[in-house]
């Protein structure tokens, strides 16, 4: 079953590539611009790490809007008709507050789980991962969406967990490979290197969202 779902996600990604990039790249480049101007959110120097709270706050505010825009496009593609960037953005903005609260609660739960030897965090992510989809596509409230996601994923938690690990590892691999290749060819301090890195990694990052949407579609009760 897991292999089938991964193949379905990859097929969806391949055939919807251009409409998906239409809503992903603007936010990816905007995030890069924010870090270029305000600095990276985390700077590691030796054994110490410094947090740039300004950049972190801006990126945290952008993330729910960006993901909501992507979810809107995934849903539109699933219905057979890709939407414009503005249509997806407007839908995301309408639910932006609830999306922000949902991701805050989801992130807090996953973070606490990761502190408990990692596995509980992955399990919590698998159980709660459909909440943003429920908020955006079913007009659910944050707490209601998290509860509903936990209920719906009860029978599918293992393949969702394994799929999240596989796709998370793929994203990490592509990110590290891209950074390594660009550093050896262009140099890590060159702006062009950073932009190319964003363009290479952004498309891969959406595979997990597509994978979760596939399970969301399967777990959502049929309306008769």
C-alpha cells in the first residue's frame, strides 16, 4: 500500500508540476528574499547558535499562507482544473488565521514528540497531518481539525508514518546534495548559488504535501 501511495503522489506531482510550481516558487523566492535582507533564522558559529527572531517570525507567518496556497492548488488539480495563483492565494488568506493556529498546535505537538526519542513526533505528525487540509477545504476550526485528523488517520497511521520518513529523507538528501554541488561549482557565498538551491529544492518539498493529500482524500468520509 505504501509503495502505491508514493507512486500516486509522484504521478500527481509529475502531471501537475507546472501549476504546482506556479504557487510554490513565489513563496520560495519570497522566503529567500526575506533571509537575504533580514538574515538567516539560525546562525551557527562554533558551538553556539544565534536565533534571528525577526526573520523567524516573518517566515513563520508566511509558512501557513504558502502551504494553504499549495493545498488549494492541489485540491484544484485533483478536481481536474488548475487554479490561478491569485485564486489559491485568496483561499489561503481567507483561512490564514486558522491555518496559523493549526500549524502552531501541530508544530508544538510534533516538537514535544520529537523530544521523546523522535518516533513519537513522527507518529503525531502522521496522525495530525491532515488538519491543515481540513481547515482549508472543510472550513474546520484548528482544534476541531486536529481532532478530526487524529480520528481519520487511525487506520492509516503506519503507511503515513513510513511515507513521511521516506519523503522527508528524500527532501533532506536533495537539499544536502544541491548545497554540496553548488558549493563546489559556484560557491556557497554567491547569491546565484542560493537562488538555484531554492529552485532545485522547492519542487521536491511539495511531495510530502501531495502524499498527505492523497491520504486525506482516502480518509475523508464520502458524502451521499
